[in-house]
C-alpha cells in the first residue's frame, strides 16, 4: 500500500515537473536562437567584406562633382526669434556651388564594392565637429568606421548634440562653452546631428566601412589614391541631391579622371 501511494505521488510529481519545465525549455530555445546563433552588426561589418593587402601598383582616381541645375540654394534661418546682429549670422546652405566651374562642395565620394585594399587607418588625431555661431562646422564629415570624433562647443551659450543613428549608439548631450566630448562610431551608416536648442542647426557624419573615400572641396574636386587595379563602383552622396553612381576601371600606377554631374538627374 505504501509503495502504491508513493508511485502515484511520484507520477503526479513527474507530470507536474514536466509541465513546469516545458515553458522554460521553450523560452531557453528561443533565447538561444536569438542571442547565441546570430551575428551582431559588428561581426557582419568586420567579417570578410574587406581584406587589407599591400597595394604595390595602385592607381589614383581624381574627379569633379558638379551641379548644373538652377541654383536655388535653401538658406537656413538659424536665428529665428533671436536678436542677433546681422554681422554674426553665418550663411548655411544645403547647396554650395562654385561660380567658377559649378563644382559642388561637401559631396562624399566613395568606393562601395571594393573587397580588398590598403590598411584601414583610424586617425590618431580625432576629427573635430565644432559649433560656431549656432552652426555645425564642418557640415559634412566622412569617417572610417572605428573613428573617434571630438565635439566642441565654440559658442558662449548652451548647445546640445543629438544624433539620429540606428547602428551606432545614439546620444543626446548638452554642452557648455569650450566643452569637448568624444564619441566613437563603430558601424557604417549616415548619421544626422542636430541641436535641439537651435533646431535648424544640423550636420552629417558619414561612417564608411573602407578607407577609399573623400569629400569634395569648394570647387567640387576629390582624390582617392592607392586603389588596387580593377573595376569598381564609385558613389556620390549629397544631403540634398541624393546619390550618383558610376563604374570606373582603375589601372596600375595610373591617374583616372572622372566627373559626376547632378544635372543629368535634376
């Protein structure tokens, strides 16, 4: 009799434990699938997408980015509802076009499909984004993934830096006069910076996954060096005009000239 009662109680206990552990087991499987068997963004971007090699006979691509449409640049009213002398109001434009050759400033040119090339070198001296007269300077900053950027408040008033990012950790920090903060951007993406206090002040950080890029100067010129011979896709990014692409063949130890013109699409 005692043995029968014991077995009956033991069977009930076993059924109870099985029912209890089923949800835990299922949850453990789900967690293991989500956390243990998937790659993080860092793993994906740090994988086989780019291999560093010694580039002995690299070529150079130099070029010009132009805007041939009607120059209807949008000046930003950064000083709405503020009593500020006209002499201290900077002109901030989405389109900055040279009157000499229609060259477009602040366009980022990069190679998007290169698989191997020169070493990724993160600068020891951090690039600087300053806030001067309620304006981010520079307005467009291309950097290599892993680069640390310094942010400086150069105005004698309160600012803040608010990033809109998804792959890199976003932040929203207030800064006082001459205060400097540093942040590292690990993953490729286009990031918009804004100041919530001066809502029309903004800038862009373009984080790239390889070292083959440049930003155009005031006449729209750029230069990208030490490219292994081959055919590559060159892309231009501009905050107002969007993207342009062109396939370019790079020859050993030669300079190749190319031109992008946004008038073709506008």
